[in-house]
């Protein structure tokens, strides 16, 4: 009953099941193309820079950063929130679209989930390194210990954060991995190389594809999906309480939890769009990642962008409505105008205004423009976090401790380093894992077709 | 099979009877305790307006998400949203009760209170009513257009009206986000003129959507039990349950987000709102609110068997009718009275509005075929099946 003429096709061309497996696993058997090697080299270089910055931080301490008593949180927290945000779309795609029975998710969920795992790993680096003595990071685990009866502060949102993120990483990684098991088995059965057969065979857990296995597989997907759906909301809500449970003007806002979740989904979807356009272009997957897939992502992005715009508007309006002089100062004198007005307006332009171009069909169809907009959104989301973290801290209640903040090379290095690590992860994913969920795409191959081609 | 819903004599008599009870309750209240009477008028009007808005949002959402399962009964949310013009008239009547309801509307309030003076450019009587006119005109125009396209689609067929509906649904949702936010600030939040919370608008919107969907499910089930919508099956029930379940979580989430952040930060201007709710006999309602609107729907609909069962979904929707009332009550009354009040005025006013809503709904529903003839997703909806 799937009406292709209204909803758009899911898989183009007259594909057979065998052809799908062949198309999607082809990049794994081929030698890595030149662009892949070049991108890998750049990513490695960036990651090396990051490692050096990490070394400097650990060797000489947090003093190598420009954070100070007033602006105690700088780029590291901005980047942490930014990466966690990007790490949301994978699960959002897989679970929410699964629950909403959006069949177009099948070509996209694998890449989105992969991205989630790498992004969350990048995010996790920041809090660890921000502790200063990273070798004592295990103190954050609440367990009966020999350090006197010393416990973590259970009242602290920072501790809730740690719990939420580790749970999220665990569940989203399992969800992603178990989703890949049938596809690993497909590669194991198709490949001619003995080495690959052994490796992929190991990861395929001896999958044979019997109906009983599929039944259990589906039950597991639903259970993990159900847990992940809760986590995807809770993680960023809890990240938002890092700010919102304080009494700092511009941070203490009851809107923060949903506003952070939506923002995270926004940046995550934008990153999915970036990646899907790259995959489609680089591996010629036009038949699987069709125009209607990208069209759907673009439409979600407009919708979310409107929510973001409404949230920005609500915040500014409320700061005036509250009549609270500190709130008004933060928004009107230190965001809309003042030292950081560039960052504020960059946020509004990139997140609320430019994505509105997706209202035009021509823009949605033009992949170059769509690609640029998807990057702009992620820049905008970075500025949003900058706005929240830095502006509120730089000028708070006490004018004598007002200050400004700009990063040192070490802080920039850490950021570039995580970009590199993310790049390496994604490139490995391109090379060694089927980028599209083979078995799921097969499941929707005949959607909307009344006559089956093969039985 | 009847293709149209007929408004029989009995239905009309009951509706008019309820409306008369409502008028009697309001008049009685107006003579004995006018503040309470106006508060009830606001509460019930907002109650049914938010349900109508929720239903219209549901309808628009079906278009923009390309959802097929609901196509069969889309005339029901259409008819529910026809209450919006009636609510507009009642909302304008609030003009005569401004002095009773809104502290900021008191003569001279701005002179003694700097916070009210600060808000005066926004919170003043002329602008308040200008905004009411703007909100309602936008909502009325767009819901009317969506209804018109839907009826023309029946007559002419083709995808033209479907595509138009898609476009206007987007515009409607866009405008609704802004206007309903401000409307909830105006009508409900400004009752406590010193207090503010920026999740408030979103919370009120979700509450309306939540209870709108529950009411929609209830109405569709009742129509099914009276011989309409024979194709309604357990898959439809499951989809209704999913909406209710998801929205109960969302309701609980927003409730908790607002409460926890205000409680945790403990800033006096903000905690006063909950301090009131935790004293003078309101506390029980505070918890009843959570139980009815989050705990029960969440627990009951969690099981896979329960969420396909028509009777269970029906009873959850009935619980939510009470839940929505309690929720609105606890949003409005602590600002009006010191201790909770409940009596003939409350019951009568609710029944009166229920009668009015049912009458407007039934009248609109009887104007067009129950099942839209040329909707492109109609077949998906009639033979809806989910694993």
C-alpha cells in the first residue's frame, strides 16, 4: 500500500536482491580510491595535532588553555556539547523514524549510527581531559572506595552527564553493531579473500540467516531501540542541566532541555546530510540514496530550524518579559549587541535563517547548495554553544571579574584533533563496513510495487 | 453503510441541555463569586480550544509527515477544529472579566508595581485583544482553508488539493508555533504576572496536542461503536496508542523539566509558583495531575496487548479528559483563589462547554461525508495493518 508516486521511490532502477548486495559491498572489495587516501592523510595529520595538544594539556596542565576564573568553560565544553549533539542523529534516525514507520530511513540509518558512535567518542575526550588530572578520571565512578568514604556528588548534573553519556555510548554502539551482523554475514559469504572471510566471519557471530535468528534479531532491535530512544532524549536533556540548573543569567532557562535535544537533532541531521551527499557522490549510490531521501532530510531540517528560531525568539522575549535586569543585560547587551554580537548573529543566521532556503524545491534538489547549507548548520550550532557557554560566563553578576575569552593554540588543536579522529572513523567506516544496511534496503525494495519481479 | 453522520434530535437536545446548565452555572457564579465564574470560563474555553488546536495540529502533521493511517477519519479532526471560531467569541468575552482574572489589568497596577510597569508595553488591555484577534484570525483562516481543500478533493479528486493541503499544513504549523506560544503566555502565564518560565509555551502546546489526540481517539472509537468507521482495527488503535503514549512521555518530560529546574535553582521569583501549589490544599492536585496525565497512560499503554485494545484506549482517553481538566485547573486557579474551590460552578461550566463543543463538532461533522472519497492515502488507511 506504499504509494510511490506520492511519496517518492526508495530504491531506483530495477534492482534484484543479489544486485543490492553486490552494489553495496563493492567498495569493501575494491582498493581504496585516491580521494580516500588523501582524506585519510589529512585526518591523520589533524589527529596528530590533537594528540600533541592533548600531550601539552596533560604535561603542563589546564593553564595552557585560556580558560580563567570567570570563563571556566571554554572551547572544550563547547566542543563537547557540539559533538554530543552531532552524535544524536544516528539514534534519532534509527529509532524515531522506525517508530514512525518512515521507510526511507533504511538507506541512511547505518551511516547515521556510525557517525553517532564516532561523534560520541570524540565528545567523551573533552570531559576527561578537562578534569586536569586525566589519570584520576576513574574517580567519577561511584563505587565504595579506599579514599575515605569518598563519593561523587550525586546532586551534580556533571555526574548525571557521565552516567547518561556512558549509557548512551554503550547502547548506541550495541545497536549499531547488532544491526550490522547480517550484513557482515553477507560479506563473509560473498568475499573471495580468506582473510576477510575470517575477520567478517568472526564479527558475524556465525549468522546463518535462519528465520529463528531473524526473529531474535528483530526482538533485540526493538529492545535496544526502545532503550536508545529514551537515552537519546535524556543525554542532551542532562547536558542542558549542566547549564540550566545554575543561576547564571542566560543559562537558567526551563526551556533548555528540549531546546538542547532539538538542537542536537538539528546538528546531527545536518551532519547526516553532509555524509550522505558525500557517500552518494563518492560511491555513486544515487539509486539507494535518492533525491527523495535527501528531500526528506531537507524538510526535517526546515522544520527543526523553525523550532530553533522559535526557541531563540522565546529566550529573547522571555528575558525581556521576566523584567530581570541580569537576564536583560545578558541578552540585550552581551549577545544581541556587545563583544559577542558576531557569534549571536552568526548563530541566528546559520540556524534559523539560511536553512529556510530549503523551502524552495530548487535548493533541495541542488546537492551542492544542500551540502553547503548542511555545513553551515553545523557551524551555526557551534556558534550556538559558544553563545551559551562564553557570553554568560564572561560577564556575570560581578563587573570586577568581567573578562573576555579567546582560545589558545592548544584548545584549537584539541578541536582539530577530534575532527581528525572523527574523519578517521568515518573513513574506516566507508572502507570496511557496508555503508547502507543491505538487509533493510532489501526489505523495502518492493514497497509500492504491485507486481513482484521475482519470487 | 451511512456515509454521513446525522445529527439526531436526541443529540441536539442533550447538547442544548448541557449548554443551559453551563449558562446557569456561569450566571450563578457571576452573582455569587464573579472571579471564580470568569476563571471557569477561561479554563473551559482554553480547554476546548486547546483540544481543537491539538486536533488541527494532528491533521496538519499527517500531511507533512505523509502519514496514511489516519486518512479515513480525517473529517473528525476537521470537525473538532471547527470549535476555534466559537472559542474566539468566548475569548473576546473575557474582556468583561479582565479585572477579575488578571492582576496586571487592574487600574493603576502599573503605578505601584515596577514589574507590571515593565511589562505594560506588552501586557495592556488593548494590545491583549489585538493579539487575540490576530491569533484567531490566522487559525480560523488556515483551518478553514484546510477544510475547504479537503471537501473540494471529495468533489474533484486528483492530487491538486492534496498538494495544496500539504503546503498550507506547513504554513499552519509554522504560524501555530509562534501564535500559540504567545497565546499561552497571554492567557495563562500572565495570570501570575510576576512569574515566568520559557518552557511554558511548549508545555502548553504539547498539553493541547496530547489531549486533542486523546479526544480524537475517543471520538473515533465512539463513532465506531455506533456503526461508523467499520474498518477501524487494532492497527489503528495501536497508532492512537502510540500517539498517546509518546505524548504522555513528552508531557511528563516537560512537566519535569520545568519543575526540576525551578526547584533545583531555587530562585524566589520562580519557586513562588510551585510554593503556592504545595500549600493550602493544592498539593494533592499537583500529584493527581502527574498520575492522570503521565503515570496512568504511560503504564497502561506500555503493554503490546493493551495498546491494541479498543476498550483500554477508550478508557485511557476518558482518564485524560479528567487529566486535562486538572492540569488546566492547577495552571489557572492557584493564581485566582487561595485554596482550591470545586462545586456547581466548576461542574456546570465544564458541562456547558462540553455541550457547546459537541454541538459544534456534530454540526460540522454532519456537513460532509465521513470518509474522504479521494484522499490519496485512503486505501492505506482502510486496510491499515501493522505487524
